[in-house]
């Protein structure tokens, strides 16, 4: 059974950077898509970015373009989220997600990692 585990969250100040990592264990396939979502207190889950298995262009939410960069290592089964110029509004629980080998619907989710940005 495939499991996703995030790491790298924490408490930082506005303007700082963080790099989140997500490792997929127990996998027998390479997910078509691996991505990041986030949920702030009292708000709905929000898409952050995704990266396809192929050398396709990563896709990210407009509000985070230029600050957040997603990358993945298929050999290691990991996906990363480099977050720069963090803002207090970026405070959320960040979730890693993955699809099946040929699917486009995310059905694998990690438990989440908390990112808190102080002003």
C-alpha cells in the first residue's frame, strides 16, 4: 500500500523560505501526478502545485507563482515544494497528494505538515 509522508514544515518569519518534502513509500508504480495542496484554518483546501511524471511543465496556482516551485524525483518517489518569500497568508497545513500511474484524480494523501508564517 502506498503511503505519503510530508516533512519540512515549521514556524518561520515573513520573507523566509521553507522546503517541503514528500516521500512515497510502498509504491509499485510511478504516480502520474504528484502535487501539493494546503488548507488554512476555516478555509477550504486549496491547490498549490503539481508535477507530472514526464518532463512536463509543473503547474502552480497563480497566487503562488514566482514564489513556490515544485519538483519531483521519480527514482526516489519524492516531490518537493520550495517556498520563498513566505507571507502570513501562506500559513496552512500543506498536504502532499498523488494519483495512480495513469490517472489524473488525486486519491493518495499524506497526513499534512504545518507551515506557520509570522509577521
